[in-house]
C-alpha cells in the first residue's frame, strides 16, 4: 500500500497482478507449465529487467517525444546541484540511516536483492513522511531512501554468505565461488579471530566495501558535470540512442530475442497504466516477491495444512497487514470528507448534490480488461493441480474481487484532482494542441515498433546505424550531427557489445534468408 500513492485499491490490484506474473513458467516443485502457452521461452518466467525497462523507459521515451524537448527542463549549474544534494543528505540523515538499516537487514534474507530493498526503502520513505503528496513530484527523499538501501545491500548479503556459506544474491554466489576456488571456505570460522579463524580476512572484505564506495563517489564527482549535460541534449538526438539501449538491455539479459517482445508488451502496458493513473511500482514489487511468497506458502501448507493460518505469529502479521491497508484508506476518506465539508461551507449559494451516474470511460474499460485477464488466468489454473495452482488461486481470487471493486468505482466514482502542497512551486505544463499530441504519439509508437522490426529483419549490427540514421534524417538534424551521432553510436555498440563483451547477437531474418539462398 505504501507504493500505491493516493489510490490504495489500484495499488493492491497492481501488486496482485505482479504476483500473478511471477507464476509464469515452470512450477519449481512439480515442473508443471503455467501460462507458458506452449512457448519454451516462458518456461523460466519473464525477467525483471525487460519488464522494468518496458514499464519505465518506453513511457518516458514517448513522453519525451511528445513534448519535443530535452530531458531536463532547467539549466544545469556548475556542479549540477551536487552541493544541494550533499546538504539534503545531511538534512535527512535520519532517513538515510533508517533506509540503510532496512537495506542491510532485508538483504540478509536469501533472494531479497537490491531490487526489493529499494522498493521497500521508497515505501518506507513515503509512509514515514508527513507530506506524502510531494513524492513523485521531485522530492529528494524519494532518491535518498532507495539509494541508501541499495548501497547497504551488499554488506547485508555478505553476512549469510560469509557466516553460513549461503549466498543471498547472484553477486554473492559469484563471490562464494571465487572464494572456494581460492581455498577460502565460508562458514563460522570466518567470524573467529586468528589463528583459529579468519576474522582478519572478513574485516578486509568490509574495508573493501567501504573503500569502493568512497572511490565510486569520487569518480562520480569527476564525471558529474559532463553526465549532467546529457540531460540538455535535444530529444530528437537522444531518443534513437535510448531506443537502441532499451533493446540492447533487454536482449543482453538472457541473449533472447523474445525479451524485446516482452519490453514492447510491458512498455505498452506501462504507458496505459500511466495514462489511467494506475501505480506501476507494486507490479514490480509483486514480481520480485512472488517466488518467495509462493515458496513460503507451499511450505506452510505442506507442513501444517490450513492450521498455519491460526498460529499467533501469522495472525499478528495478518493484523499488521490489514492495519496497513485500511488505516491509509480511512485516513484519506476522513481528509476527503473534511475537504468536502470545507468546500461546501465556503459556497455562497446552495447547490443541490448531483446523483452519481453510470459512466463507462477509459478507466472503466482498463479495469474491465484487467478483470477479464484475471478471470481467464484463474480458469486456466484449474488444470494445474494443487501444488501448481495453489498460489495463483490464493492471489488471483482476491485480486479479481478487488479489480471488480475498482470497476465499480470507475463506473460510479468521481475523478480525483491531483493534490498540491500549499506554497509548493509547480512547474507550468507545456501546452500542446491535441492534434499535435496525437500525431507525435502515433509517430513515436511507430518508431518504437520500427526499431524492433529492423532488429528482427537485419539484426543489431545493421539495425543500429540504419535506424539511428533514418530517425535523425527525418527529425531534421543536420548532416554533420546525423553522421557523427550515427558513427559514434555504432562504434560504441560494436566495440563494447560485439568485441569486448562478445554478446551472441542473432542474425536478422533477411540476413539468414540471404545466406541460406547462397
């Protein structure tokens, strides 16, 4: 609920959608296929990286293309505001300490990596703030909290790796393997002083983390100004580079072409959710926590049956969960009633309250689509068996009921106006004609699809320079800028991904057909 903003019901439905998405693939115990639709690619589920890229990079790229401006709307100062950032860090020092502790203790749990701790830290920053309305509008606390949690994750995950030999993340698994190769066996001996143990080596690990963070900060200070200048580059130049990096990042995770299709699908979903004012962070959090939640649910049910639901600890967790859900809802309802009463008392003339009329708009249509998809998913899971179908039914059923409630709200409810803080400086929105917005939106969507089609037909090696060149030409850039950006972009791609990293890019369909014909 902390990541849901002002609409908790939508946030809970979004979280349920994320948990349902986590069930895609093979069941880890029985091996039964769930929602794979016969595709081998979906056996391992859908990755967090392509979903995150699609959810956030695609909508922001569309918004940048529609506005026709650079990323930053303001001029960058001599140090890019770094001194103000340092002051903000010390001004919110208690939040930094709390989020650092949260990241450390959360990372101790195996499987709870940086992605989870950052969302939890952001949720804690929002929940502990007396002015939650500022988050999402440039409040620095929304960056300080996740940043502190992310930096403390490595130290927390090292605890279980060194003390018990249980890696808490992929990074720690690599470190564990490297330690064993060097003859260092993690375990309780790593916490004992010499000569019986290797506590001195453990302390060296700690100091390496401390010094590496200091070096990282120093390097960031050196390159901060040129990096900040990137935000001033015209959108027509940076958009094709962003699109290429989007598809490269999606492909490089598993070296799978299908991941780019995942980016397109979730990019469209993220854009629609943004327009319909549905929160996106709960979806990602549900996707991250889904495997852990399903594993714990199965262990509890397998060991205790339904009796685990009546244990005191479980009841306490349920009580805290319900309190976290209903308290913000009750608080928001009281504030809305108080604001409505104040508005009514300030009127000079008596107005008759208008009755609620049925209105089927885009929001209701999106809620209806969510309901249909959840209903189809639940219907299909009836053939999974008890083990594989337990989690989809436990999560899907309440999510479906909540989505039905959201549909009723969209049909009969009133649209809320975004709240603003008193005296808060608001940035004037760029006014564009609806026809211009529509034309630019359709254009950038076609370009996003066109980049994907070009990669599918001719492969990355030819699509990178070709698509960038065509985009810059049609955007009206000068030949000097067009040739320079195209050449250096292709050189960066070729030297880094093909020569240094040796990413096994697949050849395009046309290239394969041409070589086959020869």
